C-alpha cells in the first residue's frame, strides 16, 4: 500500500471548504512536494493526515492506517514538524529531544546515536543546554525538526520546515531530507512556499488552490507542460495596453497581465524577444525590464492560479527577517 492515500477528502470550517475533494497517492519512498499560496488548504490537509483534524468526509490512509479510525497507529509511525513549533519553553533542547525519544521507545544507546546524527542539523552548539524560551524562531524550527526525526519515522510530514532558517541551515536541512529519503527510505510529505526547495527535493509536486488539487507531476514535467519560453516585461503603467500590443506579434502564444508585469509565452524565445520589444516600444509604454527565460515552477503556478507563488515566498521571507530581528531585540 502507498504511504499516503486520500479518497475524495473534504475538510470544512463552517462554509469554508479548506480541503475540497482531494484525491492523491504518495508511494512509499517518495518525496512529495505540496505547493500552494497562503490559505490554499496545504496546512489543513497536512493536519488531517497527521490526525490533528478529522475529515468532514472522505478517507485518508497514512502508513497503512485510517487517520479517523486508527489515529494512534498513525501517530506511532509518522514524524511531524508543523509551521508553528509546539515546544515546552521550560525545557532545554536536549531534554526535549531525550523525552521525545523515550516517548517513542528508543533505548539509551539509540537515543545517543540519534542525538549525534542530528547534531549537524540542529546546529545549536552549547545552546542545546539552554532553555527553549531563550531560542530565536529559527532555533526553535531546527529543534522541532529534530524532534520529528528522533525516532526515524516511516512517513515524515514537513510543513514549510525551512521557513525562518538562514541559507546555510536550509541547505543542511535539504541534505538531511535527502539522506532520510535516500538512505533510510522514509517517505516525506513536504509543503513549501520555496520553489527552489520543491524543485531540488521533490520527486513529484502537487499544486493545491482553493482546497482543490489542480495539478500533479514531476517538477520537470510540470515545467515542460508550459510548452514554450517565457518573456517577462515589467512596465511603468498601462500594462493592459502593452499586453494588447504584443498579442499579435508573430511567435507569441499567450500574453497575460499580472500587476505591472506582462507574462508572454512564446514558441522560440530568441526569435521573439526583439519583435516583442519593438511592439512594446511602438505602443508608447515605458518598459522597465525585459527578460527571457525558460519556464519555472512559478510560471506553472501563475498559469494555474493567476498569481505568483514567489510573491508569497518573498513576503514570508520578509516576515521571517522581522521575527528574527524581534527575537534578537528581546
């Protein structure tokens, strides 16, 4: 049986359909990346799969057990690191990890081995012996991730695990995710707003919007589904008029306006970029920037949902910096 299966899964909050009829299957040993904007239903779906919420209707099977009928069996076989770390501020980091190991039945020898193995990932040094209430947000994220990994779970749920981490620590987390999957065969269900994270780690990607799974496939297949190169024109004003001007250019397959940007899909980018530039110049709209590139996951997301996932990513990164700065001030 697959590691994670959902069948017509729904989760409603009053009139809000947070998860609206999702069918998916994650095979054992896969890293499954889950993408979507804030409020799309990512975290709600993960909470259902982790037995923290019950389905309104439909069915979810995790590690061979029904999340509604056998929640304890599911919990024994999964590891979970959610967006908001739930840690006891009165403990120090090592005490929390040792307690977590005991709760999962690890021997003292196995606990010591896991603490040693997770050391580079935690990267807390002497702070591992400090009270958790003194930790910054990023330190708490790393500790929470280590707690989810302490018992080498069969299925690991990571809900935006690298949010708030610096690039070096994020890279270590990526290495650990690859090791857990490649060396130990752990199935990993990864929600993220970092496009490069999904591209680098996921064997397959699912995109959710408004509670519905709207696309699924390998990152390469999803990018190839665009079937064309992409020209992005950033203009000062009247993007609609500029967009109308380029739609009739030979080689342009599609042109859409998103704020002050025009996304232009073309069959042959190198041949089309000059005519596009001429058309923009001819309509009298000032162009701030004109770039040609191959499709990205953000282009796929934009095509399917009408918004940039990278905008949410930048906003989240800005909030991360604000939280870290506030923690330092305190």
